[in-house]
C-alpha cells in the first residue's frame, strides 16, 4: 500500500503521524530532559534525520538559484522584459505584504485579543539590531560573489546571476554551448530535488515528531486568543485574499493551484524555512504549474527573500495583542506606521536569521510598545513559524503564477493537467537505456571532443 501511494499522500500521513507521536511523547512525560527518549530518540535519531533532510534541501538552494536564474535571464532574451518582470513582481509582493498585515490588524482589533489578560513572562527577549536599509541595498552588489554564495545572501546571488545572464546575452551566438551546458546542469539539479523529495516523508516525520514532543499544546491554551487570531489571519490571507488576487489577475483555477501547492506547503511547514523550500517551490511551479523557468527562477528566490506575508501577519497580530495586554491605545497613525514599517522591514531584514522577531522588535520600537512583551509570545513562536512559512511559500507561488500568466510565460495546459509533474519521481531504479548509453560513452572514450560533436 505504501509503495503504491502517491508522494503527497505519503507526506500527509508522515505529517499526521509525526504530530500525533510528538504530542503523545509530550503529554506522557517521555520527553524528560536527560532521559533515554529525550537523549537518544528526540535529540538523537530524530534530530539527525530531520537535520539531514533540511540540509539536503539547503544544499541545493544556491546552485539551483544561480544556474536556474542564469538560464532564466538567457531564456527571456530581452533585458527590458526582465526589468518589467522584476518591477511587477516587486510591486505585487509589496501589495500582498500590506494586505496581509492589514488583515491581521483588522481581525486583531475586531476580537480585542489581549484585553483583560494577566500574563507574566519568565522569558527575556533581547532585540537584535537589524541592518540599516542603506546597507541592505548597497550589499546587493557582492564584493565577493563566492562569499555571498557561501553565506546564502540571496539578493547578492540574484544580482550576480542576473549580471552573468545579461553578459551571456551580450556575447550572443558564441555562448550557445555555454547556455546549453547550464540548462543541462539545471535539469540535473532538478533531478536531485526529485530524489530528495522522495525522502520527504521520513524527514517530515522526524521534524514534526521532534517539534511536537518539545512544544506540546499547553502554551497555546494560555495564549489561545493570540494563537486563534493569528492562525485565522494566516488562513484568511492565503485561502481568501491570495486566491482572490490569483483569480482576479490570472483567471486560473483556485482548486488546481491549492491541490498542486499541497506538497510544497507541507515542506515549508516542516522545515520552517522559505529558503530551504526554494528547490521544491521551483520544481512545483515549473514542472507542475507550467511556469516558464525564465520567470520562476527570478520570482521564487526573490519572494523567499523579501515576500513575508506570514511574518507580516504575525507582526500585526502581536502588535494588537501586546498593546491590549499593556493597556496602550494605538490610533490610526500608529496602525499605518505598523503597516509601512512591516513592508519596509521585509526588505530591510532580508536574509537575516530570526528575521520575524527582528522585524517585530523594530515595529514595537516605532509605535512605543515594550520590547520585553515579545517574551510572552516566544513560547508559541516556533509552532506558528511553521504556519507562517507555509503562507509565505504559498504567496510566492501565487505571485509567480500571476506574473508568468500576465507575461505569456506559462503553459496553461500543464497547469490544468492534474497529473503534470507527478510521474517525475525517483523509485530507486535508473532507466536502463540511459545507463547503457552512458556506459558506452565512457567505455568508448567518447566524453572528449567526439562526444561534444553530438547533434543539437
């Protein structure tokens, strides 16, 4: 049964089993610090499996973004079109972020979360400094591209890849062989993504079992109002706001989009990292939704860096919650400031670790809320971060689809095909014809100049 089941079904079962087992360990008290299960199962076996899975995804992010984006720029072929796609993508991302935080503020104010509560936090919070906006823009141009790749500085990598792509276009016909080689490398990396995706059920199970065994649900009960409004805002933004935007600007089927995004969002939920999910997102929007790589290779990594709808919703909800908790009245001016700060902060803190809490501390400081109030919500932030990431990734894919459709860079037939991309899975067996061809090439010594003379 397991062998014949689709990948999505396997991941869903693994996710549910992980949550149930993790909560059982937590409530049964089997996660006692220093105990056998805590030491060897939770922080031993499960931690290693989960870390290996996340690292395997992160391993592909930089080479996939770099190669895919270079191929994408070459595929566009027109620098002015690239500029139009970039501008359109940026404006839509900023619009959706503003809509997200406005939704959170509206729902938070409507339900009055935090009023009349008496919470005391035993968790201190020290705010980290966010880099100045000027530094963020100046660092887009990397002084050392190799260092930028090693550090995963996505904006710098995007700039470097676009510059290489434009330079290849300027070289013209002599660079045809280089472009073909890069496209082959891109296909190889996507095959690597396919291999890793088939290991996803085991990685998802390990990650969620560990997370649930450590978190439990006790804190969620004490912060029920905050958690409920935040989860409701996330759901409303993605399933209502973003789907209306998708339908309005592309006319594509919402049902099809949601069905094809299921795997990606489970990946995002389990890893809590938009960047780690980039390879899966790219594969899904290109292979399953028919988006041309020339668009997806730019919009997906760009969105993973600056598009933070889920994080913006957390900021809006937390602002209302802490303000009500401390009895601080916020006016229209303060609410508008929160919206503006969140949109700007999503750019200004791009690629910074712990970005959500850094952005939140900036917002609190701007509207006069006590920074130490963040300590009250730290306990549930890990679990809610998983949901925020799923919304972030879903928004990235929706905007990518909208931009591709508007630019005629999308195969609608692939989008409407429910089975598109589902057969591209690795079952542990390599095609015999491919294996035989490569064996002949190596044994006959054809990998040199004779092999390079193969027809296009």
